[in-house]
């Protein structure tokens, strides 16, 4: 009996230890909140950099990036700011620390942003990391994107080493920023400034990131509708040039309490914001849906774009981007999470939890793809928090829309549709609320969701499908046909009359958006094995969506595979006969090295479209 009791005690201790271990591991994984677009007095913000670091922490962000304009500016943000009631200009210091081509602004010499990043801003961020050791603080910058407007840029390479630095980010700013006119300072470090201009310079910059830092960087266009300087063909070009770095946009802009919400006037694309979101993402069947209908991995993000309290909410105060990461304290995991598409955005803490999954032959979540045969089961768990937000109010989620679009394949740049920002087949296919039975103008009737006392909401919905498609969610605190807010089909209306927005109005008009899940028809010659492809019927060529034959040669091959009708840098996976993935790479020029493979039959999976092309080859 004593031995039995001892055994039970040991078992209990071991079980408790395992729970503790697994709890600690679980604590490192999950959705975290971040912001990658905010300003200090290093550029055109009102507050010092220590003040902004403090506010990021106060509003509960898990990570943030100090990302403000490229070009040249005059103030030291460590010593300047409304919070300090002080302004210190660089050229007032003795000796004057500024290097590079001399340029004046408002009577003072500017310091080029690459220098302030390298020698000052990042030094301040390292100090902030010591003050807030449980947060991940990244140095980024807001690019003046050549031929366009702005974009948030981050390169974490070097930033978290034993001797941290931001040389790569500073070099990028000098080389490619449209407003950096320095010709000497960066050159003295051996950097060579781009000689291209406009959109071609932007593509060069993105390719530079893709080639050098594909897992450590991002370039995300900011407030893209504001000045009508981005088009869908631009986004398609940019995403194709760097699919691992230009993977989304901030179509939910900052400046949410500015009198023109989001800083968008009638001259913006769409004439303003819609429920605080730009028209590119807010319009069902609009530009974002046109990107997704190609199967492009192009995601929606939100950030504060904080400059001052008069026009902006602090980072984390009103808008949040939730991103799933494998390790909450690892900067590379954060970049990987952003790139994965497993993110969602929300205003005013309308919801604070979202689990969005789809099940066919396989299961997938946001940013992922699944295979299905005839039916797809949608599963959503979200939480409408039963507590006050940062405005001392507890908004109530009114309904959630399930939006579905067809995946029609990549559009060739020579196709006239390459410039068309529409996906007309995209629509709301189901609506869920706390009542059920409410019909919109299109005749769609809402379905009652299941809700627990803790604010958890459960949605379960099955759809019959026979072609590749994608799904995304949106939700709001408004019902249908609310004056000034929604139309009879629940779509957000153009925001308040020009010049009439306020913080109060923003707090009363809240939305959330998920990123999409892609669904691909399951072919009978394919089987699923742990999410990987198993060789079935053997093929020697395939065709893309424009009916161009994709092939490889020589076949059999011993050293190198060459590809026809494929662009350089196209992602490629190679599977053996058992369905095991043995190679993950990208086409280098027009070839892939296969010399390390053992002799046998393999399947090459080519991600030039959605679904991918599949071609058999023999390694000799």
C-alpha cells in the first residue's frame, strides 16, 4: 500500500511538472499585440522617444517598432518633446554631429535618417529594452516609397545580436528612400545609392530585401488609399518582387481621431474611410479581394501612426493587430508571424480573442491553405470581452460576416485585368448574431450564434464548394441599416462628414477584420500526409492559369533542373515517392540544384499559382 501511495505521489509530481513545463511552453506561443508605425521628435512627432516607449508599454503592447519617416530631420528625440517642454536641434550641439550632404530645414541643418537610426535612435531603443525587458522593441522606419507614398519597413538583422546594430536598416534607407538626398555620408560607408527612380526603384528595394533578408524584413505600404499613389498593379508588382517581405498593407490606417478619420479626405481613394478602414479592405469584392482571388498571400494590418494626442490614439489604445507567434519573446518569430498571415485587426477592443479555422480534407487557419473535396466546415471562436476598453465603455459585438471569394489564379501582367481592383464574385455568404432570423436587403438571413456567460461566441458553419476559394471575417458593433454607419447589407458607410470626426465618434464605430483562409480542391491523385503532398499520378508537365505549359529539363537530371515559363525566385518544394518533403528552395535564375538528392523519382511542387503546379522528375 505504501508503495502504491508513493507511486501515486511520484506520478502526481511528474504530472504537475509536465503541466508546468507545458504551461511555460504554451505561454511562449499564441496571439500577441503589436504596432509597427509610430513617430517621435526624431521626425515629425510631438513626443520624445522615452515617452513613446513608456506609452507603448502602458497600453499593453507585446511588441512595437519605432518606425518614422526617412529623409532628413532636425531634432534629437531623446531631449526634445512636448512631454519635456524642450527642443534640442542637432546643429546646436558642439561639436555638430551631422555628417553627409548639408541641407537646411526651417533654419536648422538636417541629420539624415540613416545617421539618426545608426547613431541615436537605436541607442535609445536599446535603453528602452532594459526598462521593458518583457517586451520586444524593434527599430524600423517609415519609407518614402519611390513613386508612391509611405511604407513601414523593418529589418531585424543585427538588432538582437550580442553587439546589436541597425547597419542593414540604415543602409536600406540611404540606398532607396525617395527623400534621402545625402550623397556623401552614406557613400563614405561604402553604400551605393540606387540610380533608379519611381516604381522601378521601389521594386529594386523590395528585391534587395527579398534577396538579403527574406525572413527578417518587411515593407508594408501605409495608409495606401490616402493619396491615390498605389494601384492594384503596383501591389501585384511589389508582392511578386518580394513575396516574403511585401506581404500586406495598412489599409486600416492610424489617425483614427483626426477630424478627417484616418487622415483621409475626399481626395483619397474611396473618398475617405469606411468604419475606420480604407476602401481597399473595407469593400467586399474590392482591391484586397482581387489580390486574394489570385491566391496571393497579402494581409491586412493596422497600426497607430501616432504623432500627437490631438489627432491620434496611442499605440495599443484604440487599434490592435493580433499576430500568432511561436515564441513571444523572439523577434524573428514575430516577423514570421506577420508574414504567415495568421493575424487579425480590431478597433476599440470590440473583441479580444479570435480563433478562425476551416476543415476539409485538411485543417487550416488564417494565412494557410487547406484541401477539400465537397464540403468545408468553418469554425469560429471569438470573445466579446465583458469589461471596459480604454474609453471606459464595453462595446457589444452585433454580428459577424463570413465573406467568401473564388480563387481564379494569378493574373499575368500583360492581362488587362492586372490593373482591375475588383473581385466581383466575392460576397457575404453567412451572417451570425445573437438573435438569428434578421434578413438583409440581399435576402441573407442571420444565424444565431452560441454564446457563453464569459463572452465566448461559437460559430459553426458548413458550406458546399466545388472550386478553389477563400474565406475571411469581419464584424462590428452596428446592426444593419444604421444611419451614417451601415447600409441594409451591413457594409460600412463612408465615415463622417469631412472635418466632423472625433475620438468619441471613433469609439462608437468599431470593426474587426480577419485575414483569409484559402481552400483548394482536392485531386483524387493526391493524398494528405501530415500536411504534405504524397506522390500520386506522375506528371511530366503542368499548365499555369493562363494555359502556358510549365516544364523542366533535363529529365532525368543529375545536377541541375531547369524550368520553362517560370520567373526567378519562384518557391519550389520537392517530395520523394513516400510524400516526404526533401527540398524547400526558390528558383535561382531558371534552375534548382538537385545534386544532393539520392537517385529516384521525385515530385516538384511549384508555387507560381494557387493551386501549385506539380511535375515529376527522375534523379539519376
